C-alpha cells in the first residue's frame, strides 16, 4: 500500500503549464475576434467619394478583463455591400490588406462627421480596446507596451487583418496606439499629442521633415510625397448684420406696434442669434511636394485660391426663443398648487368698521319696503361693489394687472362690450355666437384632434391672453386676476341675459376641451333664460324657446331609427328631478296653469277628445289621426338638456350603479324616458283623442308597420300595426303613454333647469385654480403654437420642418385626446415645437447673413436659398465655385467685414507679431486659421531598400489649443 505522504507532495508541485493572466487576456481578445468573424483576408471595393459621410456606420461591443481591470472592445465598421467571391480569388497572396490600401485612398479626406480614427487614418473598419470605466486610464509606459504586445500576439495568432487600437492616457486626450498585420507586412499606428506647438511644426516644410525622417527611406531620390491640406477659418462676429428679430417691447401697451406682439397672437423667433459661428474650410485636396511653399517666413496657401471650399455652421446651444419661452412658462403654471384666493390674498373682503356694517345691512335692506328698485341690489351689483372693495383694499399699485392692460384684454375677449346699446349688444352677441358655418379647412379642424377649441373661439383667445399675461404681465398673479375678472363677466352676462361671444350655438361640443364645453353650456342657459324672460314679457307668441328648430327636425325624421332617438332623448336624465318644485314656462299666471294642469290630469280618456288642442307647431304632411280622422299635428316640444362630458360621465356612473335587478332596470328606464314622456304629453295636448299608434307614426315611423290587405269587399286597403317590440307587455313606451297627460310644453316641468345648470357652471369656473386653468387650456396653447409654427414655416418652406410638424400633430393628437396627459409627454411636445422654432430662426438668420432676399438675380437667389437649406440639414456643405461663386463671394465679404472691426485680442497678436500674422500679412482679409490639417502620404519600401513598397501616412492637426500627429507607418516583415 502506498503511503499518503507522497500524495500530499504532489499538490505542492507548481504547474507551469497553467495560463497566466496575460495569456488569458490574449485568448479573450482572440475569442472576441473569432466571434465577430474578423479572421482571415479582408476584401472589399475601393472606397467611393464621400462614403464616410453618406454611408452607415455601425458598432459592436463586448467586455473583457485583464485580471480585475475591465476593458471594452468595440468594432467600428462601415456597412458595405458584400463583394463577390470572384474578387476574393483574384487577390493574390501578395495583395495588401484592405486597411493598408485605405491609408492611401484620397476620396474621403477630412470627413465632416466621423470617428476621430476615421478622420486621422481614413479607415473603414477597426477595433478599439479601451478601459471600460470612464475614469480609468492606462498611463504607465510598461502597461501600454504590455497591451500593445497582447494586441500584436492576438493578431498574429488569428491572422486578423483588421487594425486593432488600444486607448491610452486619459479619455479626453483621445490617444490611441495600434497595429495592423497582413501577410509579410505590418503597420504601426503611432500618435503625438502636445499642448504647446514647437514652432518648426506650424508649417508644411517642418511637417515634411518629420515625415521623411520617420520613414527613414534608404533610397536617394525619395518617392514623391502626396499632400492634402485644409485650413479652417472661424467667423464669430456678425457685426455688420443686426440680428433681425427684435425682442418685443414689454413696457409698451399691447397693441399692433409692439414688435409684432398683440393679444391673440403668439410671438415667434429667437431673441439671440441662433447661429453662433461659421466655419469655412478651404481645401487643397491633392498637391505634389514642391508645388507650393509654406514655411516659417512665407506661405502660398491663400484661401481665395483654394480649389475647394466647404462651410458648416455652429448652432447656438438652446437659443432663447420667444414661442418656446411662452410655452415653457405656461406649462410651469400647471405645477402651481395655490388657489386664486391664496394668490390674490384671502383678506380681500375683510374691510373695516363702516363698510362691514353696510354689508350686514344689505339683507335687511332687501326686506325693508324701501323705494330702492330691486335690480340695483342684484348679485351683479354686489359683485361689482365687492370688486371695488378688493381694489381699494389691494391698492391700485398692488393690482397684478393695470387697468389699461385689463381693459384691452377684456375688449379683445368681449368685443360686444364696447357697444353701449342693448339691442346692438344682443345682435352682435348672437352673430358672434357662431351662426356662420366654420371654415372647413385642415388647420381649423385641428381642435378636434387636439381636444382644444376652435381658433376663433373665446376659449382659444382666453388661453392666448392668459399665456401672454403669465409671461409679460405679472405671472401667476396676473393670471389669477384676469380669471377672476373673467368669472365675474360670466356671472354678469348670465344675470343680464347677454350671450357670450365667440361660442358656437347649440349643445356643448364634446370634441372640445371641458372648459369650452362649460362656457357653451352657460350660453345654452343664457339663451333659454333669455327666451323665457321674453316669453314672460309677452313678446313671444305661444311657442317654447328654440322649439321650432328642434321639432321641425323631429317631425321630418321619418327614417330615424328609434334606438337612436331614445339615445338622443335619453340625454335629459337630469330633468328627472326629485325636487318638489315645479318650473313652468308660461304666458299667464302660474297658479292658473297649475290648476289647468291638474284638471287636465283628472279628465278621463273619454273626455280627452273634447279638449281644446294646445301647443301645435304645424300639420305633419298628409298624416291623419287613426280614430278621429283629423290631421296629425307636430307638437311644440321641449328640447333635450345639453350635456358636457363630465355630466355624461356622472350620468353613466349613476345608471351603472343601479345594477341589473328588475327594480334597477325599471328605475333606469324611467330616468332615461323623461324626454319621451315630455314629448308624449306635448303630442297629446296638440292632438286630442290620439292614440299610441299616432305618436309612434310621428316619433318612430319604423315602429309602425303598414301592409296592404284585401278587405271583405275585395278592395285593397292599407292596414298598420305597432312593431313587435312595441307590443311587449308593459314596455316603457306603453307605460309612459298611459301616465302621460295632455300638457303642452310650456306648462310642463322643465327638462333643462337652466338656472341650476348655470349656477353649477359658474361655481365650477369660480373654484378653478390657475394650475387647473393651465391644464384645461394647454391643448389650446399647443394648438396655437402648432398653427404659428405652420404659418412661419410656410414663409420659409423647409422640407425637414414640414415632416417634424406632421410628427408633432400626430404625437399631440395621441397625447391630448385623453384626460390628464402625463407631464413628460407634454414636455416632449413642447420640446419638439421649440426645436422647430429654432430651425426656422436659424434659416432666417442664415438668409439675412447671405442676403438671400436682397439678391436680384433669380438664378443666384435660388442657388443661395438651396445653399442655406443645405446648411441647415447637412453637417458640411461644399461651396459651388469655391471663393469665386455667389455664396463664396458673400462668405469672403463676411470675413473681410469682420476683420475690419478692431478686436483687442487681435491687436495684441499683431503687437506680439505672431508667425501666423507675419506669414499672412498679405491676406489680412482672413483671420489666422483656427485649424490647420495636413495629410502626407507616400508609398515607400521600409525598412530596407529591397523591401516591398508600402503605404506610409501622417496626419497633422494644429489648433489654438493643441497639436496632434497621427502616423501610420508600414514595414515589410519578410525582407528586412
């Protein structure tokens, strides 16, 4: 038996075959390259011109770790069509890897928008290994070398031909080193990044010296070096053009001359120039060495002579725009918690001594037999005296809105208030109440998508006024003040029978916002009250208010399906009231009417024929009553009660709560049949001796079935009978008919209690907080903003803006259709509107700068317009004709004018005599370039004269802040 001792010794043996952390790291890199199928020969077509900008770039990422230090591996590549297999076979063993061929490709120098490595090396595909955490950095040289060795081994092991880079130093420095391997060739990617530029590298001759010394070419006549140069000039001063948008004059009273700002219109445009800088890039795309001179004393690089010009504009970050500010400030109101009383001060009604005594005596004054006419003690007069007290107490200066502004707004909202005469007042109110049909265009009908209000309505105007007051005239206090005045005006109009202008006639429009529906409801109440009051004065004949229109329609509706009828009349559930109090719309004394009603009720069916017909409207065609054989008359009926959406919801809740029991169903039917019962009573009064069949023939013709039959004498006669549903025992119609008494509409209990409904609406308006108000009216403001943006876009005609506006409309209609939309979604809509405003403001700014409107030559004007539109939509736009074209000459002028303005900084530079100024003394029309980019390329055998000729490339960029050299130097690994 073996002793246990040797076994324990086995575990102490160190196994040198296990992988180290470094080897594991290399194998992880290889795994990732294998997973992404980056192994083997890379093939592809030569790069087309501009493909780096127009093509699609994609990236894949993965995470690997070296011990516990995490790295992210990212593969960046240009999406290309797969090349055919034949192409692969043609590639010989000696063919250079694709990335090495790309180093010499000149079609995509200086791409306007690309990864920095694409700009520096012209690569279409590469992999980057970088520390995963943003604050991690590989700084020590030994770690950098270790990573580079790992990359080199992984590339060698896998045969991957895609360049692999490692990010070193802090991320903001964008420092990369890397390698690319092919069969018998290798390219090293190296980089230099400095803050201060050595003076010998600020010009082309110094850069050529570095490039040549780095290549270290052993051949005596050095192969030609190809050069591409770009100088970028920045224009920041637009002194010669004042920004065209004048901010509105806030202090002036609002009227036509306030910088295009009046009540009922939203402002538009940026308060500051939305274009902060113009960058002009002048490019010499292909120069051979020796053609031009550019050294520390002299330069041939004149921007005006450059063969290619391209321009990009730098947009101001979030420029302050008027419409956007208006919307944002109004939206902030939605988050306020205070009530109107809290904002305006609760103590508004607390008065001292004598005035308090006056108020306490008000009730006793009402009861005393004083010679004071009663109308003078109406609620309205009390309200107006209360307003005076509020103003007295608050002090004139403390009032959030001054009287001029307030009166201007009230006249804008209620134009009829300017007319003193009551007759004029009434006629104006009725015409402005929307008798004219609304225009049937797309913009006008936006309100139904946004659930706002028509653009010519009072609600819409009120929203705009509140928005403006919130921004310019006292913020939330001003809003609370105007709302208080508005509610008082509504109360005044209700009590004095003045219709509210700017609202469509008829029942509340459920497509509009709830506030608009409430105002329409109040108008219905005023209309009914007004008609009733006129009836009491005896000015009306024996007809109920608005009966004619409603009943004519009812009488003519032969084809109407009865369920629809029931639905229509079922709306008046409110009228089925528990209150004992009865309201009569009457011409004579109420007591007499009550008596008549009771007598009529007591009379039996036999006597009903002898009743005097009452409340007839007109005969119903040639129809005759079935039994007495007299003409059938259409009665004057009560109109069903109008409903707002919150009342409809309440009604459906009440009906749903009644449950499914027989009792509940009976009660529900009774509640829904109040309107039917009223119509039956009117019909019985107008047609004494009628029967249910007569009523059905008028009210629901489909429920009366007629057929031809042959009588005993053999003649064809038409006989009719009720439909099957009408014959069901104890159905609702039969029950209602039996209980109905012959009472004309004017003596019936009101289906629509306008007094109660009006008071409900006025109370609803009075308790609204500014935040509730803002929520109600926000759809109107968004609607107005969209119309404003559309109107402004029509002037500029920018296709990209048209698309965004369509998106805003579809997005808004989804969000605003539902009650209480989320704040986040509302903010998104406002942000979209602001972005459109900024685009239009930029277009106007560029138009002004390039003088598009002033251009007299039509062809040139079109070219400039196209150029301006391209600047808005593309990252960089090439200038047709470079410095000699129409756009080029304008840009040249802009720079010349900017140079004429003495800037202290530039004077200092001149005094110090910077080399750039000295060299460009002749071309002082342009400032010193903000950026100098140079690409040097050559195909040179390295490292020995007999090595293969391989691509060498060096990119240099020099700006005010830093200097960078990015070199890609290839070497032959077979013959060295």
